C-alpha cells in the first residue's frame, strides 16, 4: 500500500465520521441551514423584499417566498449579472455558471464563496465514502480523467462566467493535479469530437484508474479507444476499476459499458447541478444517493402530482415518504430561494435520507393521462434487456397521437448496439414492464385507448448527429429520456 492510499483511508474514515453526525440528525441539520440562510441574506434586496428578518419558521417562509423557476427569479438575477451587490446573496458571486434554458435563453446561475466549496467537497466525499466502505484505495495512485466542459472562462461585469464543469476544473486539489487528465490545453478544446479524439491520444498509453463523466459522452470516448487500440477498454487500462457518473441513469448503459470495458467495474453516482451539489452515492450496497443536508442548501419537496395545483403543499425533510415522486425545491447560499430546478426525486431510504432522480417535471408523457416518467421508461428498458445479449446505445420516447392507421401508441426511438432477434417480442417485453409499473398506462392498453408500444430503430450515431445538429454535442448536455411532444421524435424519424 502506498503512502497516498494509506492517507486516503485515514481521511476517508474522518469524513465518514463527520457525515454520520449530520446524517443521523437530519431535521436539526436542516433547521440550522435554514436559520443560517435567513440570517445571512436578511440584508439583501431579496431578503428585504421577502421579510427574511421576520421569518422564524418554515410556514413563515412559505407565506413570504413563493416557489419560482429561473424566469420567476430573473429580475433579481439580471441585477446580479449587471454587477450590483447584495441582491440575492451578500456581496457579489464568484462565478456565474452558464446553462442553456428552454424559455430563458442562456441562464446565469450564481456561485458564491460560500457555495463553491460544497461543489468540490461533495465530489471528494463521494470518493472517500467509497474508499471507507470498500477499503479500496489503490486507484488514488493511478491517473484520473474527468470528461467535462472547457475550463476557459469569460468575464461578465467583473464576474467569471463558464460551464459548471469548467469552473470546477479550476478547483482540483493540488494532490490530484499530477494524476488528473486530460491536459489543460486539451480540456480547453471547444469542439467535442475534436476534444474526445485528443483525449484518446493523450490517455491511451496511461494508467487510467478512475474515469468520470456523463455516460453517453464517456461511451463515445470508450468507443474511440476500443477502435484505436482494437481491444477492450479494460485491457487498455488494466487498473481501471471505478466509473463516476452523473446527469443520467447509468443502468440503460451498463450492459454496453461492460461490453466496451470487457468486465464489470464499480460505479459511483453523483447528483450535481449548477444550482448545487445535492447528493452522491455513499454506499455500493444500498440503493440511492445520500441527500446532502449540511451543504448550505435547504430542501423543500412538492408532490409531482400536486405541483401544478395552486398553493401545493411544500414538505420539509421530516415530512417526506418513501417512493413518492417529488419536485425538488431548493434555497441556497448562492442566493436561490424556493427555486424549482426542474428535477423530480424519490426517496429510497429515510435513515439516512437517500434519493434517486426520477426525471424532470417537464419531461414526461401524459398525452392520454398516463403520467409516465423517466424512471419508468428506464426501468422498463432495463428489465427487457436483462439476461439477453441486447445492448442499447441511447433511447428516447414520445407519444404518437395521430398514427396513419390503428390506435395511438408510445414510440420508442432506440439506437441498438446489439439488436434483439425479434423486435416485436422485445417491444412486448418493454410494454409488459411499463404496464406493471404504471397503472394509468395499463388501463389505457386494457381499454384500447393505446396499443402496444412501437420501436423505431435509430441509425448508428443517430442521437449524436441529432445532438450535434442542435449544438449540444458533449459536455454536460443530456438527451431527454421522454417528452410529451414529437419535437425530437420527428427529427429522428426523418434521419
């Protein structure tokens, strides 16, 4: 055992002990975060407008601060972007994380000196939790790669602006710098395909131990590696044993990844966003990710099926239930207040509080009242491919309301690596799994409102070509798993 891996184990034990303290006192921990947020932001423009100095309880907060999305907070954000201090949070932010919005155009999410450290600590602590639980630490001596956006930053009225992953690249601890790849120059390449090719050339002869990124883009990297070396990724990188990912569910990719790698590797799931780092997988044995209750974020939860009701109830951490689909609402030490980030979550454990990301409140199919969410389509596909040789590169689902003949149906656009022998039988397997999960969908099939789902085979690299056509190839961009319209579906079907 090297000195570095020995030290990592000691550090992991210390962090685990600290985590246990707040995780075992969740309600008290969140109350402290809430009180600190109210106190620290009471003299900001937003705090004065919403009576923060008078807020003593969660009910006070819900009475004074309505739930907003970016559009609802935009007038305040615009003042921050202009360089005005003490608007949403004391002083000015350190950075703006730039993201693409659907209705707002570019969104500028503030990152402050109080919020920024938690983005770094959470990613670190996820790895340390893995080390503490498994005892595996040798990988710290190998090379690590984080497939991310360019670290090149712009200036916006004296505040640095860039993609979150690019901003985070400026905070890599000194003890990881020698192990970290790719080179700074390669990381700054903007064109994704050019960047991945450069990363392949830089890493193919290195001892890669940890690889991290959004699965769809890591898959592209693995495919290019395998093609160049003419052997599985696990043979190229003999000490590669840990994959760290976030952004999308890994399960639909797992079989394809294991084929590309040539063996199984451990994985750690993260739940980061520009608005905050919310959770990470703290155990290889338990389902879900540990919700980070001590990271400067106060959480509220609205039941997804009640979200569009006027005055929908906002639940705190002590009031949530297992298995319910909640819209995640956050208030943070970056100055976001009762903010809807658009993600939905379900709790898998209440001791400690662990969650899975079930989808997006805007990404669902309910063209006929079926209320299908991302978790359901991902689970159905995973069930259908279990114990088969079928491998899927990517997929998305949309309703077909006006078919040329017969009843309407859900259309699944799937890019296969290995196709099923019988596509109709495979569609029936998915459909059966969907009906088992979603009673509304089952009722529509039984009542002959819908017919069995139909699979449309997307050509090789069809999804990559689509993402490229809309300027979202690579980086932190993700393909929606499902949508209630045919905007993506019609483009794919024309390919």
